[in-house]
C-alpha cells in the first residue's frame, strides 16, 4: 500500500532529475557548438595559417561554462552522490593536474592556470553530463543540436554575408568558402563531418527514420563540400570506411583477427614507403608553401621539442602569449601569431612535454582502443569508432586535443564519455 502511494512521487522526482540533466547537457552543447557570438569572424591577424577555435578566450563564454558546470555538479550529486565522479578517468585527471602544474615553469603562469581551468571544466562537464543523462539520450540530444547547427549553417550561407568568407581577408584562398556560424571554414567542415558520421551510423529501427538520417548525411556533405575543408572531407571517407569495417569485423573473432592483421600490414607498408622515399618527404616538409604553411610551424615545433623534451613550455602557452610564445625563439613572422600548431600531437609535446604527452596518449588513444577491442553493442561502437578515427586523424592536420572549447575537442570528449559510460555500465 505504501509503495503504491510513493510510486508517483518517486517517478516524478526521477523525471524531474532527468529533465534537469538533459537541459544542462543541451546548454553545454549549445555553448560548445553555437556559442554566444555566432557569425563572428576571426581577427585578420590570425587568418593566415591559423584556425581560431571560436570563443576560447571570451569572458562571457567562460562565465557561461562555469555556470553550467556548477549546475551540472549539483545535478550529478543529486542523482548519484559522490560515486558518480567515478565516471571521470584517472589518467585524464592526471593529465589535467599536469597541465595545472606546468604553470610552475610556464612563461605566463596565469594564462596556463586559466586555460587549464577551462580545460578541467570542459572535461568534467562532458563526462558528468553523459553519466547523468545516459549514453543513448546524450547521443539523441547531441544529434538534435548538430542538426540545428546544420540547418542554421545552410540557411545562413544564403542570407547572412558573414557565413561565407568575404573579400578583404588576408588569405585570398578563403574567399567564397562557407563557414556558417563559425569563424573559419575548417571548423565548420569538421562539424559537418561529425554530423554526417552521427546520422550515418546511428542505428535506426524504422525505415523512415533511417531515410531521414541519410537525408541529413546528404545535407552535411553539401555543406562540407561548400566549406572546401579538404582535411575533413578526406578524413570523413576514412572514418566511414573504419566504421563499416568495425561493424563487419567485430561480429566474429576470426573477422576481428583478419582486420587486425590487415591493419598491421598496412602500417608496415606505410612505414616502408616513408623509409624508401625520405628525400621526397624531406623536400615536402622543407617547402613552407606546402600544406598552407603548416610545415613552417611543424619545423619550429620539432626544434622546440628537441630542446624541451620533458616539461615543454607550459600548457596554454602556444598562442596568445606574444613574445613569450614557445616558437618565438625558433622562427619569426606570422608563425609566432599562429593560434594553434596544426598538429595536436606536436602541440602537446611543445606545451606539456613528454610527460604530458604520454598521459594524453594513454587517455586519448590507448584506453579508447582497448575499449573498442572488446565486444559490445556493435552498432553503437561502430558509430563511436568512426568518430574516434576521425578525431585521432584530424589531429594530424589540426589541433583539437585540449584546445580551449573547440568544437572537435568537445566532440571527442563526448565520444570518450559515451565509451566510458558503456564500459562502466557493464555488469
């Protein structure tokens, strides 16, 4: 009798908590993927050879993140108590602690602490959001937010001049490329690719639902092509192939073994090609005009890593530190003002050194790879694996790891949180 009376109360409280968690997750997603200043073009000084992650240094945006973060902590504690913090990976927390500690040798300690603080807020917010709302519901909300962004981007290209790179920018090659609500076409391209993967691989139980998903994929491709983001377009094809291969290979043990052998042979062949044609690769890297100036940045980063292999320059010091930039002593010109190193792996080595790099590779590559090796929901894991491949390879040409509140970094955090939630939810 008592249970009959309490049941409506318990159901109402549970529903209220779920609604609060979902609202906070949506707020977090809107901040990350739309922000408080959509259609704001990046400063002219950073348009050549640099991609600005919109709003990473905006005070209002940081205040909004802190507000959502505080409410998320409250909601998480109400739902699961202190035990819910077990969702946070220890290695990733160790990496964040190392980023904060690097303020001790950073040329700009306050900059390092502030940026490490924002990184910590984003990591905890992403993991607690998914843990509070649940993996499946988080995926649904993420899809709806990205669909809204896609619609806004497509409509804005027609009606909002700022949604297209205009004449007068320092890099004339950007003129005419679509960027939607973002400051640069490469950021817009990565979001379009992310949207395509989410809608392509999400399992749909009904024919019309899958047809709708495929229509969204087609629209994402239209916008991605309009951005002329070559890296995102090429990596999208690789990620789709990886997701399909995962779905096929992980059905049986023998198929999984064959896939592993095939990947191993591919890596051996690629290594042999690099060793056999070192002269051509060296000439390519020595030419500053290749890869839209990226090689000039990479050469400076490699030189800095040779001199500071263990500790690095300090987290968050790569951009926005002027004469204290870690590249200032190695190269001049526009490279000193670059907003990122166009390679997430090299930039980690530059800023947090070998120690931070090892922690990052464990948290960002090795632990997810181990989780993907295990069997589970093949459809869902194929989706997550396709995103994983895209993000890991995207960092070879752009910097996403720990990069402010960049959209690709937030997407990667959501992927890690969903993957860990699945693992922790197992009996």
